[in-house]
């Protein structure tokens, strides 16, 4: 009887220890964490909108995905949220997204989620162009390299706060004349994929800001012509190429829906259209994907 009683006491102690000695944070988080991913199915070039609702006692939320930190911010619903860019060349497969929660006492809990990146159907466009339109002379090449270096510095800008508000809107009206990610083969040789979308619109048609932001780049370049880039904060940038006119100034704060430029055919363009591109956390993403997201 004593042996049985002792075994019962030991069993009760073990149950009590493992049940009540675990971190309160682990209990509260496991029961209160609510994570949302939109869209539910992700493909190359998409933007993933992540929201996390957790116990109010958790004051720090950090995470990583595709070997990059997740840029969390607090949205209007007081949730932890993040926009994550899936680059157009990300290899299809299943990746781990990790989130770490920490309370005021330094107690942490880590949760892992599996995110499947599906292949996108980008399509192929074959073009035959005059040799002089494809092969650049040394002087032009030097100009192009300098322009690439100049625009590359924009992606190093980091604005801590997010500047956008609510949903994004399309910057122009018109049908899409060239899709995102289109693989172009010119005169039989593969070229860089199309890293934006093209709106078919007449010259002089208005171009509007898709959301709040700050102008961080204005230039006239060999390939993209009159070019404009807007910083929307948290490493989200939108680009507008082949413009006929730019009606905002470098460094200017702009509001969603404001006229920022006019459609043109400047640079290496065969006709008037608007090229709209977007970069997020350094990833080349399809700008249409952000228009479809219900941002708060």
C-alpha cells in the first residue's frame, strides 16, 4: 500500500510539474495566437499579407521567411501585420515561415508555418527587332550601367513607418498589354523577364498614386524613359516608366489618388503605355497582387 501510495504521489507530482511549470506565455499564446495568410495560395511574384493576433502580454513579435526578417508593423486593427514579397524567380516549393513572440519578462515562444510557393504561368514572348535596337554601343552601355547603379541605390532606402493607408488602387485605366513575368526572347536570345505590368493607354493619359507615399526617384533613363519611384514605407516601392510628364517633385509627400504623371512613350518604348512595377523587401513582385489584398 505504501508503495502504491508513493507511486500515486510521484505520478501526481509529475503531472502537476509538467502541467503548471510551463511558461504562462506558452499556454496563453498557444491558445490565443490567430494567424492569417492572404492570399491562401501563393505563387511566384505574389505579395503575402500576414496578420497575427496574440495575447496582449506579448510586446515583441519577430520573424523570418526566405532568409529575410519579416517587417512587422501594427495595422489599424492593432494586429501585427507584414507584407512579404515573393520574388518572381523564387524556386517553387515549401518554405518555413518562423515567428517568435516575447513577453515583458523575456519569455519566448517560436511557431513555424509551412508556406507553399506555387509556380506562376508567366508566358513567353518572342520578338524580332532590328540589330541596332538590341545591341548597344559602348557609350550607351556605359550610360545604362550608370543608370542601373543609380536606381539600385533606391532599394537601400528604409522608411520605418508604413505610409500607405487601406487598399491600393490601380494607377491608370486601360487593358493590360503585357503581363508580369513575361519571358522575352529577342532575336533568339533570352532577355530579362518583364518585372512589371503594362497598361495600354493613350499618350497624356493620367497616372495616379495607388496609395500614400513619398517620391524618392525622378530621372530620365535610356530604357525606362521618364521614370518615377514612390516609397510607400517598410521597403515597398512602386515604379512608373515611359512617362511623358511627371507632375510631382522629388521628396514630395503624396496622397492616394493624386495625379502624379502622364502616360508616354519615352525611353525604349514602341508606343505609349504605362509600365507599373513594384519591389517589396527587395523582391520583384506583381503590383496587381497588392490591389487584390484587403489591407487594414
